[in-house]
């Protein structure tokens, strides 16, 4: 079917579906509506539609299937390859599906499939509750959680994927269905491969004492500071351990004063634990020469607002590794590359950690998923992005060089898995190779679930590709 025929078919269909909002390319704000985070990989959609309910989504899926219209799904638009915006594909923008309903027992909440992390975190905060999210408010929660979900609450309550206890999807036939345990296993790790997720039910937790903020270290010799901090942090882990309420994310970024190394400190607990959290902030600040410790009591809305300065559009691509540990030789390789970090504001490095020993609140929730990297490990974000196109090549070369050096200096320490939300499928080989890399022993489970729930591969533009 030609593009013009597609458009005519859409307009005829939408006349019968007045609740679905429709934005053709001629719409004055079309470009802003289609903007995604990685603009270098984004295409121009055939048109944008915004369903207002699960029934609207079901009608759209029946329409695109009957008319062979390629389509993508979009919430936050942070897919690393810009795949929520594809040339000549209808974009189904789910951001109106942003409801939050807390269960009467206050142990779970059912949320709309298009909700953003900031929306979810802020609304749960009003209830004195929280659930794991990342730190960037504009990221779509469903994609973040269903593909893994590392973040500042991982050490306390687990990954985003481990919070999911229920889901409602629109399947490949355009039917609204409640996910059974077989389908939930696939949704926990493989996200939207099997249908449009219009609702998730996730665990929530009381949060009345929240401390957060960056601890910024002397970065005059950033390579040495990184190594020194890593050695002290590793010793602390090995000798004393860290309380589950504490998550420390290391990050290197460009500031007005040059490259900066910081530890992003998050303490999620109760009011009675605030003083203990402050003591731990001082302890982390003591691990290397500290310029400023900005950790303090805050709220989830204030914390999200502090991330609003990040670039809203970038060019480039990331690299990632999962590492069992960060021994000194690996820290030195990372440090060497941090010392030559390009100066663009979007070029960054971040180090997440999944620790052993979840608190009883989050324990036991990691069963029945296809997410593969379950052992304690570090997940590296080597962000070869630039805020301007002219700096893209330099940023990507820097990220690639760091990834290669880490692999070469200690190959036995690099785990065989990769995090799908940061793994660039374009350089990962065939779809089968990417699937095997990301899901390892669970890859065959993902393939079998795809055959069961989407045998015609209607959702072929979902992540990861299956053909």
C-alpha cells in the first residue's frame, strides 16, 4: 500500500474513532511531537496517533494489521537507536496512558503503559510510596522496567523488571488480554515483543526518608581520582558491605569547570533512618578527595527536577559491558579514557551496580523472567553521544575505544551478557546473535514466547528485532 493510501486509510478509520488524536506531518507541531532523545537514529513517521485508552489501542492494532501498516510504539522516546520514530511507519504515542491506581493494601500500583518515570515517581510520592525508577523523568517507565531497569533503588528493592506482578496487553489480534504467568515471564525482560503493554501492576514500597544528591570529587587528575575511589569503595564492599537502602552510581560528565567525577548518592528509607543515611553520605565522600557533598533530604519531585538540565536531544550511540568486578587494572583502563573524555555536554560515563542481598521488601521477586544477568555485577554506560552533530564522530570513537580497552585489559572479567537498553543492535550482528547475547540461556524462551503470542511478527519494530 502506498504512503498516500495509508494516509487516506488512516483518515477514514480515525473518523470512526474520535477519541484517538491524529497528527499528520502537516500539523504545525509535528516535529516537536516526533522528537526523540537520540535524534541521529530517528526517522519521520507516517503520522502520529495518540490513543486515550486500551480500547483505542486495540482498535489501532486491528487497523494496522488489517491494512499492513508498519507502526512503532512510543512513550518517553529514549530508545538508544531512535527506533520509536521510523520512516514511513505510523507512530502510536502512548503517553496519554499515564494513570496510577494504588491498591488498597498499598503494596502495588497499576499504572498506564505510557507513563513517564517522573509522572509515576511524583504521584507515588504523594502517597508516601515509591517504586524503582531511573533518575531521568522523561524516560518512559514501561520500557525502562520491562527491559531490565537499573537505577538508584536497585540495591534496595531490585531492578525495575523485578517489580512487575501483572500486565494488560493488546495482543497481535487487537484483543485486550491479561497476561498469564507464561506471558509475564517474557514481558519481564523482553518488553514489547509480544504486544502493546497498556497497563503494568508493580510493587510499591513506603518511602518517608529520602536522601539524594551528588558527591563531587577533585577531578584535577580524574584518572587517579577514579582509581583511588574505586580501590576504597571495593575495600569498603569487601570488608563491611553497604546497607540495602544505599545505592551509589558513579558518573563522569562535563561541567562548566571541566570534567567532573561524582558519586550519585541515593538513600531510600524511613524518617528514622535519615541520620544513618547522612553518616553514609559522609563515608562515601571520604573515599577520595571531595570538593563538595550535596547530599541532603529531598523529595522525589525535587530529585527528578534536578535531572532536567540533561540534553533533550543527542547524536551518537553508546557502548556497554557487564563486569563481574572492577579490579585495579580495569579501573586504570577506565581512568585513562576518562582523562580524554570529549568536552561535549552529552558525552558521559556512568557505572551502575547490582549488589547481592536485597532487603526482605524486594527479595524473591526476581523469579520467572527472561532477564539474564542475575549475578552481582557492574553495568557500564559508555555514552558516545553529542549535543551537536559536529561532535558525534569524536564522541562515538571515544566510547568505542573505552569499550575495547576494557575488554582487552581483562577479558575474563567481562560477563557474556549485555543490557538490551544500551546494546547497539546495529553493531551486534544478526538478530539471532543479539538475542543470544542479551538473553543467553533464556533466548530460546523468548523465541518460543514470540511464536506463541506474535507468530506473524506484527510487532517487528519492537526491541529486540526478531528477523
